[in-house]
């Protein structure tokens, strides 16, 4: 089915994205990112110069000013994943979907002036730190504390599984500023690279996304000035996270659909070229039937994503709807890519082929942004009328 949610501006922007990727997301570049375990800063700065990041940053701070129209971000995701640059798509997503929104929507004027211009250009890289070794999706179970002191806070604790955690210049960090686990006990602080006692820790060796760094962070008596408190007021952290989670989960859904589409496209191409028993693989009925099933599922995936994009644009994407988008699209992505690997045969298991990398990258989509079990719980509680 033809998609109809993009207008001329989006398609013109798609052309710019393709030009950038042709230059900066080459096979050599992707191999370099994988070897280094991170995206190099020159690429991120080039992305900022080309206008591929900082899309929601207001124009007065050097951004594109596309606050609610996530369709432009969707274009970046679709095209970056289509060329097999999943790690780069991940780095873009952390910057634009996890770090920037907290400053744009919740930051003070001073915070916006300090951070947004550099984040739009790629000079300043951001990250979001929620997850802890003993508290994954259970945000109220975190142990990282921020104790009030003269002029700021003393932060102690640790975070893990932090995407862009090694390369980030600033980390929006979820901390306890009060007692108990009431929502009012939590706040968001910006911790800056170079602060005494802030250790970026080791880069974690992951199953997928080898070219995008994921790190452990530790905080030992880190002094954080009070002007780094997001929104300038204590006790808003939990609400602030809840406000941005629908966007985060929508972004994962878009990435899942894009990866499933890319996997399908690569598989169609492969099965047309590969021969077995004197015939092209695509000429076997089993292959054609499986591809037909995938094609129909992709139509449903894109229809669902496109509807969610429009609902988000109107400011009406609820937590429950975003949770449904996240778990349903990522489950379909996994099923599709698993079938695509199978249709590649032994070559589907070889890392030279993009389908193998996409398959490994996809596994985390059902975990991060809130595990799919948590997503189902959110939806089921709404159905049951529970809070």
C-alpha cells in the first residue's frame, strides 16, 4: 500500500538525508563505527550541519523548530536504517528523542540557551540515564540520590545500559531528591562530562548495535549546580519522564517498522539472485508465500505507525497507545527479521550481510524503552480500569 502521510517538504528532506548517508554512512564508515564501538564526532557534527539532528530544537536556538511533527525524524530513521546504518540511527535517536526533548519541553530558559545550540549542531552530545543495575523498568526502585547542598546537589549512585553514555557531554539523569518512592521524590539533573566524581565507566559489549556505545555510569560525591535541575524545581522528574515516554516508544516503533521493511527488501533482492537446485530461491512456493505474509504484515505495520505519527503530531498520543505501538511493532519486527534470516540460509548468519546485523540489533527493541512485558501491563491495566 502507498503511504500518504508525507508531503513535499518531507520528501525534499528525504533527499537531503539520502545525500548525507551516501557520503557518511558508507561500508567503510560502518565498519569503523563497529570497530571503535561508537559513532565518531565528525559524523555527528556533519549531521548537525546537514540538519539531520536537532529537529525539534526551536529556530532561535539553531534548530529546525519541528516540535511536534515527528514525521521528519521518521524520515531520518527510515533512510538510515534502510542503508544498514542501525548504529547511526540509534545515535541520532538518543540525541533527538531522549536528550533534546527534556531541554526543549521542560528546561529553563537558561538551560535552553546553554545546551540547545550545541545539541542542534552536534557539538554537544546528550544521553538519558534512568536504568540502574538493580532497577531496570522499575523506575521507582532507583538508588541514585541527589542530596541538597549549598548551591546544588551531591549525587551518588550508578546507572547502566546507558546508550551514548560513553560519548555524551551531558546526561539527563533520573535521581532521588526525596524520601520514599512517591513520584514527588524524583528529579532530573543534568550531569556534565568532566564533573569530579562522574565516571563514564566501561563500554558494554553488546549483542547488537556494535557501532553505538552503551556504558555504565557511576557517581561518587558529584557536585551538580542547582541550575542543572531540569525545570528548576525538585520533584518533577517522574512526571517529566512520563511526558516523554510516548515519544521514546513511538521512536522505537518507527525504527522497528523501518528495520522490518529493510530486512524484507534485502531478502527479496537476495532470493531473486540466489539459486538452489537449479532455481532461484524466490521461485519456490514456500519462499513466495512467506514473503507474501511479510508484505501484508508490513502494510499493517506502516498503517499503524503512520496513524500514530499523526496522533502524536496532534499532541494526543497517550501512554497506553504508545505502549501498544511499541510492543506490537517490535514483536512483528522480530518475527519478520527471523523469517528473513531463514530465507537467507547460511548467509543470514554471516555478519557481512546486513540482515544478520539487523537481526541482532532488533533484539533490544523488545527490551529497552520499557520491556514489552511492561508495555502489556500498561495496556492491560487501562483495559481493566486499574491505575
